[in-house]
C-alpha cells in the first residue's frame, strides 16, 4: 500500500512539473514572413503555424512551415516548399517529419518517422520509392522541431557572447550536429517598432546555397516568446532577408520598446 501511495505521489509530482514548465509557444501561434532578395527585390513569403494533433495516440504539436516565391523572382526561379513536424508536447522530440519541396525544378518528397526509444530514423523517399533506416542520437530533433526546442530550452541567463549551443539533428539521411553561436543583444527596428532582440549565428553547410558556414544571422525577441523577427542570409549569389510581417496566437505579451 505504501508503495502504491508513493507511486501516485510521484506521478502527480511529475504531472505538476510538466504543467508548470513555461513554454515559449502554444497552439494557434502563427507567423508570416516577407522575403526580399539583395535588400530590395520582393522574393517571397513564408508561414509557420502550430496546431494540435495526435500521432499514434500521443498528443503532439503539428507545425507546418510553407514558403513560396512571389513577383518577378517566381518568373525565373519558382519555389514551393512545405515542411511539417509532429513533436511531443511535453518532451519536445519529433515523431514524424515531412519535407516536400520544389525549388526551381529541384524536388524532394521525404517522410521521416522517428523511434525515440530505439534511436532510429526511418526515411521514406517518396520521389524515389525507397525506404532506409538510420541510427540516431538520443532525443534527436528534426529541422523544424529544433527551432521550437531551442525556443523553450535556451538558457539566456547563463549564455555569454560567442557561446555555442549545440543540438543533435537528423536531416534527410544523416545525423547533423547543429550549432548556434550567441552574438549578444540588439535593439532591432521592425515593422512593429523597435524591439529588444537576441542575436544568433546558426552554422550552415557552405556550398551550393550559402557562401560560407557563418552565412546566416537570426534575431529573436528578447521576451518569453522568442519570436523570430529577422533572418539574414548571405547566399552564393546575393543575399536573402526574411522579416516577420504578421503574427497571431502568441502565448506571452510581445514587448515593443517604441511602436511605429
């Protein structure tokens, strides 16, 4: 009887601990970004939305990210990308990831299922009708879930300039050690006004798209939301900038220093 009571108390304590964790986002959050090429040409739009769902009976967040070119850019380089992630609401680990892209005729259609207990990734390449399995690191993240995991788990109070944050990520068919360098704080002028931000340098793979490993810069709001406000990318040819244009469903108040 005593053991049963202890188990019940422990179970209640665990549930209370999870319920008291203050997350940066929640169901219904939605972002829209406007993209420009080389600082002046309208290039496209992108959206990110957080929805409730279930995956094999488990309550999950279903995040859908879409991106597409607009205007003159789409005449000579049309892009239609969609990324989806189903990740655990409490553990913040993904169970399924979808990447369906068309970038100037370069297409991919990949679905990945993660077995977090066995540390496995099962990759279904729909375009080539192939299936493969890979070993992964414990608590592996996918391309989308990484962003939401970092929003909840960045220890800003103990982060110093030039410190690096590392996350184990699985991308397409390989394990990838994702790194993010903290560059400090900055007051950023946005379409909503001036906002206190945290500035980061995500490391990317240099090559076909990016000039070098440190080609990307990210600004997020320095509040409980950790809203992505701007992404600046130096490409092999020109540069690309994405600015948050609209949002809804924030979990916490959006702190603006000076409103427009």
